[in-house]
C-alpha cells in the first residue's frame, strides 16, 4: 500500500540510528515506516547483537534482528575511532534525529554527549533510551527487557495468584520505551518547527513500565493494598477474564452492568443478575471468587465454539484464545493489511506492518532489513562527494 496523496508523514526527515537490540531499533523502524530516511550505524566486527539472537535464522541473520530493522541502511563504523566519530558528525550535519541507547557513563555516551552534540548540531533531536533514567541511584545500571519487567512491577502482576513470577509474552519493557520514545521525538520535531532548535529527549525502560501501571497505580494510591497477580482477571472489573469450557479456554470481558445482564441472559442464568453479591460491578469485584465459581460451573457444559456463538449473539465481548498461526491466517488480519512482505536476498520476508493508517491507507513496508554494513560504501561515498573524509 502507498499513501493516497503526497509524501509519507516523515518524508524528508533523516535519522541516524546509533542504537541496538530492541527499544531503539523498534523506534527507528517506526520512523522508517513513516517515511524517514534511517541510517543504522553498526560496529564493523559483529553489528547489532540481535543478528545472532537465534535460531531461527533467515540467511545470515536471526529473525529477531529482521523483525525490527526494515527500511534502514546499514553502515559499518567504529564509533570509538576518531575517523568513525568524524564520519558520524558529517552525517549529523543534515540529520534531524539521533537515537542511541549507550550505557550511562560509557565511553560512547561521553563521546556523543548531548551538550557537545547540540553545540555542533543545534538542530538535532536526540533520543537517549536507558534502563533506569538520567538520575537516581540506579541511573548507571544496565538492563534488558526482563530486568525492566522485574524492577518495574510487571512480573509481580503477571501469572496466577500465588504462582511464580512471570514475564509478559511480549517484550513490554523494550517496546514500551520504544513507543514513548517515538512520541517524544515526534513532539520534539513539532517544537523544533516553532523554535528552530533541537531537543534532548530521554526515556527509560523503568519509567515506561511505571507509566503503564495506570489503574494499578491509582488503586494502590487509593487504598494502600499491595497489588498482586490475578491470572487473567482484572483488578477493577468482573467478570473480565478467561474461563474454561469443555475443550479449552475463552475470555469474557464485561465492562459494565448492562453487559453483565446480557451475559446472565445468554447463559440461561438471569438469577445471577439479581443476586446482591453480583448486582453491580463493585459487588462482583468484591465477590470475584464466588462469581468465578458460578460462571465456571455454567460454562462447563459447552464448548468454546458454543459459548462464543451464544455470547456474540447477545452482544457480550468474547474471544477464543488464539495462537499466532491462527491469527496470521485469519481473514480479518488479511483484510486490515497488517502482514506484508519485503524482498530479502533469501526470498520474500513476511513482516508485521505499522499499526496506524493515514486516510485509510497503511504505510507501505520499506526495504528489507539490511545486511551488516550493506550500505557503507553508498553512504560514505555520498559524504565523500560532499567533501567528507571517508576512512573509518
């Protein structure tokens, strides 16, 4: 798909990606999806570590790397060398955005310190992503996604009550930082359009975990009760969880009392809607164990397919718990155009698209994730034609 009229939203924006692993690369891939020109800088020896995070592999690269680096050019540079640093500075002369996740206090962070960058390139928007933020006793600690999920509370809220801590199935520490970082960069670009000056945008995996606590946080601020894992249940709504049927599980999401009445009618238990323990949502939350028993017993005599058909007929939000292969084969997934392909040397490479449409059209998928250093000669050659030194 292409945009219906005119250029892509970020056409003309140039991004230099000094990041690696997931949070930074996901953010820069999002910029590429929106039309920005993104150059990924990788160490000459090995490149982004996720190239080796497999199996599975497609060609020489792990699918992990391939998932978050489409639409970019790869340049192999040693950022610790003076020549490599000078080449980056030449790139930054007409770049708009820099994304980096250098470890706090590291040599590379000192080399590419924002204060020094802003003096030489005052127009730059710099996004720095760290594990724990710019200040505080943990500011210099390294961290991966699981560390953020543990330190930021997600693992304490995930899993069955009384069970072992569990991380989320998705990398919510990294992806949360990528999404909030992307928002920050876009806001800084809008500000630069007014002021003409760039901005230092920072976020961390830890901060973004706290930002996503949302109602869990306000619950604790209100009553001081330590939140804990509820399995698939919701802390503020009931019933809003998975239930077992004869042949598997499905979820029911009752977000108001009207839906509760519909659910009771659908399962042939209108008496439940009249019971004082279940009359209002607050009653159902306070009596969730009794409610769960009643509904579990009611659902035990039907299949998942049966209950989904019955509840859908009565307008109750419901879904089977589907595996990824089922989702990718779903006609609805096809209809919304969320899966596309890019031309990879090993053959067509399937990719999940950008989840926002513009004027009804989804951003087209860009080029395949680049091979390590694939565009070094091209990019440095262009710099050379502009008068830059090119020895790395």
